[in-house]
C-alpha cells in the first residue's frame, strides 16, 4: 500500500488537515458560497435573513 498523497486537481497543494494553505482556501470558498446563499435568501424573500430564519421577531 502506498501512503503518498496526491496534489489537488486545481493547485499543486497537497490536501492536509490543520492550518494549511489548502484548508484555508477551501474554507474561504465555502464561506463565499454561504454568504451568497444569505444574500439570495434576502433578495428572494424580501426579508432579512435573521427574521426569515426566526432568530429575531
């Protein structure tokens, strides 16, 4: 069995756990997707996200 890890398909970074450039890039991309989802929810519902989610009355 080989334990060699392959580089990412889009960069030469090797996926790794912990504080790595690859992990930070992935976390940033997911944060941007989440922020876009909140903006779309507000635009389509015509209400703030906090009110739509029931977090404020």
